[in-house]
C-alpha cells in the first residue's frame, strides 16, 4: 500500500502514536510518536509483524487472529481499550489504544490502523485502583461472582470454582441456579430479586449446593452494579462459608437445651430431697422432745444424756443437709433472695444470746462493740443471719480460751462487721482453700472438730448474693478476724434476686 506525500505528512504530524498494517499484520507505516513509544525506528518496524513492535500485555491473539477478528467487526472502529505496552528496552507504559479498519477506495478492508497514547494520570490512577481491586477479587478467600442484568454469570473468581467444584466453562454463561439447593422458598428468591432490582444491597444466610451434591450454608452479600448512566448493568455476589459455624451453633443450642433440662431436673431433685429429708427429721426431733418431756414427768431422768446426744446429732445432721441443699441451689443458680431493711445490731445480739451458755461453759468472754449509731443495711434476712451464724459458730467452736469480739463500724458508704476470736487460727498454707466447699484444715477420722466444710463456702456465697464482701486475717495459735462489709445502705440500693 502506497501513501501520497501529503498523506504521509499528515500521518507524521498526528500527536498520537500510529501504526498501519496490511491485512496480514505486516507493518506498513509508523509515525514518529509510535517510534518514540515503542522504541523501534521506522526502518526497524517496516515489514515486521505487528506483535513484534506493538508488545501489548494481555493480548494473546496472533496478529493474523487479531486482524481477522477486526475484519468482521462492526463498526469499523472498536472502542478505546487500556493496556500495558512494553517498549524495545523493556520499559512498560500504560496506554489507551484503538484498533480500526483501513478501507480502500472501494470501501474494502485493506489493513489495520492502530492509534495509542499514554494514559493521563487521573485515568492511570483509576486503572491502578481497578487492577488492585481485580487482584483482590481474583485472590480473595471468599466466593465472588458477577452476572449481567439478566442474571447470567460473566465472572467468577477461582474460589468459586474451588468451593462449588464446577469448572470455569460450566460457570460462565450459566445462572446462579446451578448452586441452588432447593431448600430456599420461592418467596425468598422473589424478595431477593425485588430488593436487588430496586437498587438495594441485601445480606442473607442461605443454603446452596455444590457440584458434588453437598449442602453448604453461606452468608451472602449481593449488590447491584451501576453503569456510567447510573443504571443497573449487573450484580455482584460475595459469599462466605458459614457451614461449620452454623453446625457449632446447633450443637451449642442443643447443649444449652440439655443443660436447661438438667437444671430443671436438679431443681426438682433438690426440692424433693429437701421435703423428703427435712420432714422426717422434724418429726424425729419433735417426737424426741415429747418423749423426753414424758419421761421427765414420770421421774425418769437418767436417760437425759442420751436424749441430748440424739438431739445434737439430729441438729447436726439437719444443718449438714441444709448446707448441702443450699450450696447445690446456689451453684445451679436457683437460690433466690429478697432485700429488706435489716438492723445488724439486733441480728448479732440475738445470735450472741444463743452462745452465752456455751461461753460460760468454756469460760470465753463475749464482747460486742458498736461504733456506729444505726447499723442498718438492705439485704436478704435469711442469708445475712445464716452468714453471721456460721462465723460466730466457728469463733466459739475453734476458741477454747480468751474471748470472741464482734465489732460493728462504718461510714456513709459501707458498714463492716469484724468477728474476732482468740482461737487456734488458720495456717498460711491453708488460707487459699478456706472458702472452698468441703474443705477443712483438720481432716481425717481423728480430727478434733466436727463440721462438713461447707460453712465458710456457703457464707461467702450468701454474702455475694447480698453484694457484700468477706475477708480474713489469721495467725496460727493467735486467732482469726473475719470482716464482712455491706454496701447496700440506702433503700434505693435495694436489690431483688427473684425468679422471672
């Protein structure tokens, strides 16, 4: 193909790089801009195959295939494309290019004209962002696919094929129906398409099916894709496999159901045991008292020692059973309290009165020191009384001489009670186990002191239910001080731990 001098002058003056080939892809002309862009001079380019000079990344077609495709293209000029051009020295440039038909005087296809230029910085940045996005999608660990406006899949990342087990040929051109499980209702899909066609994104948990007929639960986020005119041109779906998560949730739900059922059984068991044990014990204690009274009235007094022993043993058994039942109720969370106004002075004085005869018998001095005018708290009456019952009982049990001192003191924020004795004390080694259930420092059949090891454990739990703290200081052979501190001093601080 020959060009007139005037035509050559015009072509050389074009600012864009320009290459002209014949119908076989053989270069017929390059302008100076093309020489600069490719690094090949006109002399080096003429007669060469287009692919030798115009090294465009991502274009896997041969020159002949490219020209054949272009020869049947309509219109004559294809739209602008973007790519990476590698020049003769190995430098890469981002370019915008066009392939167009070259027509002769008879309007027949006679060659190809290629124009290209450097991409402006603004477009280059956009392309870089697009490239990064495409890279991220391609290498994402999540399943991503896109469809056109009719729902035909036109892109699927490698994870789609890996996760669902289909080949790319099976996926591209198909619809998402290839992964439908049949578990989702028609109403679900109707709602799904209504939302996404209205321009909204949606997020659903759905069950899909793989090629190997495995069912998977996925978290799907689907959104419309908008074109330059802000019209929906297609859709993108991002899916995450949550099958294992859902299975774990089901297992946890079943475990919780079993635990709840177990708690109900425990509650029923404790209620039944409480009734079945306390009722005969109360009957035994009642009839023993009547028998003792009847024998005394008849002048038979030599059996009094035996009755005292039976009474003490029965009361000890009753306390042990009550402690075990109370601790069990606390541990399964069905021990309920209700706060009322309590005067600590009245509670402690009543408890101490029960120990005055024991104090005289053991020659122990009782000291009650009140350093606050009105020691009033809001707490649960039974658990507060039982807490001090255990502490005072321990003070007398483990003290053989000296005194037991109860001191009440406080301020505007709290009221504290010290229960102090001059008894055997607690070793440093045992201190960490002091409030553990069934724990005792002196163990074995030959131990000097009776008890079930639940007193202090229950006391700590009772005080916790009243939002109170307990602490201890002790020295072996010197004595022990238990300190209980209450913080609920005002009616506004009232609390209830009642079943819903």
